C-alpha cells in the first residue's frame, strides 16, 4: 500500500509541475508579461514622440493616430488598434476626452496608463490640447519614465536619465516663449481654434478671436455670419498681429479667414494637432512652430 501511494505521488508530481507552468504561462490574463523592452501604445504620434524620447531603444513605441492632415477627434480605431492597446505594457493618452477613442480602446486593458491631463501639476489650465502645455508635457515625460521603470526595473536609470534630457529641452522651448513675451507681452493675435492656447499664454500673447467663432469651429459647426464678420474686421483693421491657423480643423469659414488674413497682409502661423510629414521629434516640432511665431511677431 505504501509502495502504491509512493508511486502515485511520483507520477503526480511532474503533472503538478506542468500544471503550475501552464498556469504561469496563462498569467497574461492579469496583464502584459514582464519585459525589458515594454510595448508602449500612445493615442497620437505627438504623445508617441514624447514616449519615444523617454523610452529610447528600451521601449517599443507606436501610435494609433498618425495622420498629418486629418482631425484626431474624428478618428475611429480598428479592432487591430484596440488589440494593440489591450496588449500594451503602457498606454499613453492626452485625456480630457480629447482622444476619447483611446479611452474606449483602453477601457479593459491591463497595462499601466499615463494620462497627461491627470499627471500635469497645474490643473488650472483647462484646455484639452495638453500637448501644447510644455510644463504638462514635462510632467508627462516624468510619469512615463516612472511607469517604464516599474515595468522594466533594469532600465529605470536609463528612462529617468532620458526624461531629464527631454525636460531640459522643454526648458529651452519655454525660454524661447519667455523671450517672445519679453519683446511682445500683451500683443494681440487671433486663432481659428484654441489649439495652442497654452503656448500663446506662455508667450504673453492675447487671443482676441471672437469666442463664438472659435467655439463653433471646435465643435465642428459653422460660425455665425456675425462672428465671421467680427473675425474679418480684426484682420482687415490690423488689430491682430498674427493669425494662428489650425490646419487640421479646416472648413469654409476658417479658409475664408485665412484668405482675408493673406489679403490684409497679416502673417499666418500654422499649428498642427499631429506631427507634420517627416517629423518624428516633439522638440523639433514645437521648436519649428515657436520659431515661426517669433518670426511673424518680429515682422
């Protein structure tokens, strides 16, 4: 009897080990598997560029929305996109319902999340375009570094060092805005949509675009004739020194404003919601826009 029991235990032991191994292998149901090269999926290429700046060669970063011309608000992820989000070690998004498509895709995901609108230190800035708030972008880079360090502890110092380098470059952009403010504090500009509100504020500029016009464009509606006329007057009377034009939120009304500005000789500075063709670096993208703004103001 003892021999039979011993034999049975000898047979069952390897089986128990196999079950334990199989159970561990199926542990992905509790979240993505541990890795030294985390998979990061961002809502847009802008946030992917921030994640790439931090993750470097020790992260596999991609974005759902990458079009340089379309409107991110209208993007609908495919089932393959949603699967990528579900399998990611880290999900990065803007928040504030700007990239609602990512909020939906990540609803049941097990990976860690960094939501820029939630991690920024200054919550008083309510504009949904958090990627134009340079201080918030720096906060987000730090949050990404911390999450990656949790996922891949062996690379923790690497991620945090890269976040530090990135944030020093952000400080360079902020210095450029401070220089604009030193020379043009209180200067009036007009935006077709409140995309770059944080940048304009940090540069000391005052956006005098008719609120009704701006709100309508942001909601995807046509501005009233009265608001269109007010905007035209700001340009033809040269009250606005620069037109700030979101080239990814275009309709007949914004096109008409653009035409009026050009006829009136008002400088136009284009801002975008995603990275332009051929640009993959967040700092280079913002540097180009800030330099264009300074040039337009300097005449």
